[in-house]
C-alpha cells in the first residue's frame, strides 16, 4: 500500500519555518496498519508517526556512530594508558620503602 503526502510546503516550528518536501513512500500493508493504529491511538497523523520514526532512527544511528568512534578511540589509547599505568606502578613501588621509612622516623621523633 502506498501513502502520499502532499501537505504544506512550510511547517512553523516556533520562530523558524522548515521547508518540507513531498515524498512517495510504499509500505507493506501490515506496517501501514501499525502506523495507522499508532496514529489513531496518539490522535495524530500518519505523517507525524512516520516523521517521529525517522527522527528516532536517525538519532539512534548517530548514537551508534558516536559510540563506535569512542570505542575505536579507547582501543587506540589502550596501549598508551597501559604504559602510563605501568610507569606509575613502577614509581610507586620504588618509592614505597621510602614512605614507610619516613613514616617510622616521624613516629619515633
């Protein structure tokens, strides 16, 4: 089943006007029935349901892309972080006896 929107060319969003393009979209009957059901439940239109679905899809795709970039960045930095952690541990292990000795000398004094 095909749905066709030939609505308004501009949509008022607060102070801004957003141009809209008309598209032709074919959906399987069962999907269109779900869109119609959701529109009826929400007392909205097919257009609003499809717009929300597209926005949610694009938002989720953007989140996945950002998450993937962060993952690659963390993986790239893993070796550097491991080296730095090893250096800190080495310095701490070398200075540990000095801390104990300094602590004991303060108690005695």
